[in-house]
């Protein structure tokens, strides 16, 4: 299963309930509770509470990512790419960049993001203009994705 491409969750990147995603991956991979408890060094009750949690500690999320071999942080990165307000992006560009922490450009789109956007356009769920307005994706970038998609489907 790929959580990113799950068609029943159109708002996947906007509203993230990490516990539900973790539970879904556990169920799909049929990971026994005993193995989870041993790996995380936690009891059943703790694990069940994680499944109910909208958010969890980053260190714990890293452990879940390792156990389930899935990068749950990518859900949050995708959210930032799609929903960071343009004014915040502009402010960040004007500020001096720190040498002590890595800097990631907002305009680097993962394949999952591209697929998500393309699916919304091709299904008719959103128009070209709506995508540009909602996600602040440059018109030229979106055109390039559509052209590449057409090239791939035509042979």
C-alpha cells in the first residue's frame, strides 16, 4: 500500500492524523503487537494510544518509520510543500540562511506530490487554475508535469 496514493483520502496532505496512518501500515504489514512492543520497548496500551494520537514525538515517529520501513515524515514534508503560505516562504527567503542547519527549498516536489496533483487534475477534481492557486505551483512547472505525463501515456 502506498498511503500517499490512496484515492479515498483526498485531504491526505492537509489533515494528518499520524496515528491512523501508523495503524494502517501495521495492519497492512500484519506486524504482531508483541514485535511492536519489543521494538519500541512499550506496552500494548501505549501502542493503542499512539494509534489514537493525531501527532506524536519526532523520536517516536522515527522509530515507527524504521519498524514499518516507511518514511512518515514525508507526509509532513508534503504538507509543507503544498500548504505553506506564500508569505511565509517569502519571509524565509529574505532571512539570512543558517550554516548550522540544513536548508531545503520549498519548490522540490517529490514524485508522490506530482502524482497527487496530476491525479486531481486528470480526474477532474481540480482545474489547472485551481491547482496553481491552491498549491502555488508555478504554471510552467505544472505544464511540464502535464507534458511529461502525456509523453509517458502516449508511448
